[in-house]
C-alpha cells in the first residue's frame, strides 16, 4: 500500500504481491519500447510488407506509420497441440524481447510466424536466425513475394 500526494492510501498490489491488471501485468513494464499487436487487421497488413523466411519461422516486417516497434506472434494448429503452440510462442516472445529493442526496425510491425520445425530447434540457433532475419529486413532484402492465390470460379 502506498499514499498518493493528497495522503490517501492507494493499493498498488493485490494480496499475492502482483500488480493489478492480471497475472501478467508485470510483463508490460519489462520492455517499454515494445508493444504487442492485437488487431487482426494489423496482422493482415503485415503480409503486404517484407518477408524473410528462416527454418524455424517467417519474419514479416511492415511500416506502421509511427506507432513504434510492435510485435506479434502467430502459431497455427498445423504446428501441434496447444502445449506445443504455447511453448513456441513463449520461446518467440523471449527472442523478440531480446532482439527487437536493439535490432528491430523503428516504427515497424514485426510478426513471427512459427514453422513446423521451430519448436525442436536450438534456442541459440533461433536467436542467430532472428538476428540475421532482422539485418536482412533492415537492408530491405526480403524473400521474393509469394504468387497470388487464385480463386476457383463458381461456374458449374
């Protein structure tokens, strides 16, 4: 418990010693220069940006119009069950927290898409791959764009 300027007691922690805002509210203060992408439209917009593929993941980097360095993580059900997907997301989160403050592109959205072998890959190998992918993105050297997907006509 602390006191504000007027002398009124304010509670800043819950009974368990964690700050208010849920069990992971303390994570928001760990990296003040990074923010998380939450809107689906921002994830879809990142597909129009630069794409750098690596064995464990695909990095998408897209300018976001002055919103700072933001990151997002996508791991589909193709990768595995919920336990495997959550483990992969935790590993990606740690990688991004370590690499983006120094190596990330300013005012860009960074999306990591998990690939099939990414969970078994060594963490140090993933770290070097992410550093290499970020330098390629900073140089503007992405992989060639994917061909557009053609829709089938509805003719009978």
